């Protein structure tokens, strides 16, 4: 059993993927070029955005977005205590200071009730993360941002095509960032990322900044962050499958929901009212997480902890001097969460094997 089965995904799209790799070799369109232009057009259309700017990975997309919005020394940017470190490390890299907020107990996303108490005269913006494929509480985050004149970046690396009350993620903030790391809901065969926006000024800055500040006239010093032609060609083949793959993830999640209901202290992932969840990860919670994880590992069922600590408690943030009581929810979740195998090609029999093993664990441990 695989936690994520990329081979099954790629086998389902052969021989097309192989043909595309050969075509990119034949045309030597390795950096930029027609495939990258097509990717940007296709992804902007798919997400309903006016602009898509491709970059080398999802982390660069965040950094470029922060720089496009003017984040820099003296500024503060508010974000969630529960994410992958790209979300916060890029704030620091921009020169701004990271200000963490605690998360919602039910949904793992940044808690809108905590944001206003973190706002100072230095606050410039908010990075909301649609964690595990679930939209953050964007209606409330947006109301707070509008009231205090703050910008919003939506870190959408785990939530391609998720929606809230019928509005697709990425449509709430000033800019949305995406990762196409191989295991993401839409994944390349290497690193790739992009940002989407309706703001022409952000798209223009990002296009220049990610490509050395311009080609013939360097209007500024930038960085070198480009999507490969090969990755763009492969993403263009996979992209039309994304809505169906997300639907299959939802079906598999619903199957887990029914097979795992009412077991011990197990908490199943809740869906925010009005949300279209795209289940990048299916994350359960139990006080016996470590024992359950060992039990599953011994029986060859792969699981992952996303993530073993809340961000403020990694050594990288020792300088902020945070204590568990500063982020009680995110801190508690870190010892309870467990991500189960879930991907569009998971077999029903595999899901039964996972859930039967979890049932056996709770039968033996209650
Ligand atoms: C994967 C991920 C990123 C970073 O994407 P890369 O393409 O690996 O750089 C950023 N934020 C979140 C929440 C992610 O899950």
C-alpha cells in the first residue's frame, strides 16, 4: 500500500506523458516557451483568475507574492501556527516579521477570532493557508483584512480547486500561491509552482521579479525562479483530470468517514459549512496517536504526521520565545494528528484494510 500512489496516476495517463517528454526534448523548450505560456493560460482559466505567473516551486510563489505586495523590514505579517514552514519562512525572507495565530479546533486553519488581537500598526497582511485541502474561513478573514486595510495571500498549495460557499479559493485574497510538488493534488514530476491574481500590478511585478527583474532592461534585481518547459507540458496533460481526481478524493474521504465513525476517541476531519474540501490529506485525531501509528506501521500501513510540531515550536522560531499556552490548539493537535493513505487511485479494499486495522487497534486498546 502507498500513502500516495504516483505510479498509478502516471500509468493512467500513458503513453501521453511519455510522448510529451519526448516532444519537449525534440523541441528543446526547456525553460519558458510555449508549454509554460499554455500552462499559465490554462491555470488562470481553471481558477478563474485574470493572471497566472509560473515559478519554480510553491515556496518561491509565496516569496514572490510577499515581495510583490511590498512586505519588507519593519512590517509584520500574520499567519497560522499550523502549516508547512514555507508559509512562515518566506515572510522572514522578505524582511518582515512573522506573527503566528492559533488555529480552529475543528478545521486546523487559522482562527479568525485570534487575528485582530495580533494586529499592530506594523501589520501589513495575512497569509491564510487552506490546510489539508479545506478552505480557511476566508469570508471572516477578508472582512478583518478589509477593516484594517491589510492584504491577503492565500497559500493554496494543498487546496487546488477547493471552494467556500461556491467561491473558489484564490478569489478572496490579493494573490493565491500554488505548489505542484509531485504529491500535491496537481503535481509535476519535479518542482513547480505559480501564483494567481486579478491584480495586474502584482502579476507584472512577479513576472519581472521572478526573472531577474526583466530580460533586456533589468528594472530591478530579482531572483531566478522559473517553471521548466517539461513540468509545464506534464502539468498541461494532468490539469484536465484535476476536478475528477478531487471528486475521487472526496469519495474516498466519505468512505473513511463511514468506516471509521464512532471509534474510541477518534475525531474525523470536519468539513466547514459551505466548504468544498479537496482532501489533499485525510487527517484523523486521537490521544493515542503514537501507539496507533506504530500499530499501523507494523502492519505495513503507511501514515504521515503533517506536521510533528506547530510552527512556533520548531527551533527556527526559538527567537520568538513562544510557549505552548500561546497556541494551545495548534500545540495540542501536533501530538494527536495522523494522515491516512488517500489519493485518487486508492482501492476500496485498501481503505478497508486501513480501517479494519484501526478498528483492531481500538478494540485492543479500550
Ligand atoms: C507544499 C507546500 C508549500 C511549498 O511548496 P513547494 O512547491 O514544496 O515549495 C507551501 N505551503 C504549503 C502549505 C505546502 O503544503
